[in-house]
């Protein structure tokens, strides 16, 4: 039997579609849910969106409103508080697996799969792939055509990458022994 790991911060929606091995952050609810299917469970500290939003930094982030700069700074503050434990716990949970299925919030799965030399699958519940049909979810819908829509995706990807590249690349070097 193959051993799969599913990494995500909102496991329930994905697990209802992919009943594999579940790794998540909402400990009690999700441990019980995946246990009903005889699956393993590993809690990941720092990745529970509800807990993050209840913190002062999470509340400030939510109150940033439609100010994109304040929103991105708030996101970075919230993420920086928990990223190290999220990365470390994700790595520990994935040892010994044959494949990793991950979502946007379980993105360390991509890097861990690279280190372990196992296949990985990016499984999204929301549209995040680049398209000319619609702009990025982080950009306003303007009647400027497909070129604008495509560029909003590129810009959104770069903004997120620039915010998190330093801790991700440090983790890749120090914990995974991979090039940045």
C-alpha cells in the first residue's frame, strides 16, 4: 500500500474529495474526521487559519480593508509569526511518504516532495492558475482584456514570492539541503 500525505490548512474540504493520509492544523475536528477513514493524522503548529485570525496581528490584517499595501504587509506579519513551525512540522509529517498532495496553504509540500524525491500534486479548491479569462483574485476586474488578466496573475505571484522567499529559501538550504 502506498503512503500519501495531504498537506493543507483546511483539510476537511480536500479530504472529502481526496481520502488519503491527512495532515492538518485544526487538530480535534480533523483528527476525528480522518480517523473515521482509518487515516493517519499529524498536527501542524501555526497553520490554523482560525487561530491566526484571532491574534492581534490577524485582526489588524483583517481590518486593513481594501488597502492592498496594508493587506500585504498584514499578511506578511501574520505569516512571519508562524512560518518556521509550519515548515518544520510539515517536514516531520511527510517523512516516509510515497507522494504528497498539497494546496496553497500546504505549499511546503512541494519543497518536501523535491527533497524526498517523491511525486507531488498541487490540488486547489479555488482558481489560482494563470488565465487570460479572469484576473488574479488579488486584483480588480477591469475591462482591459486578457493581457491585463494574465499580468495580474504574474504580479500576484511575484508579490507573494518576494514576501516569503527569504524564510522559504533559508528553510530549503538549512532543513532540506536544497538550493534556493
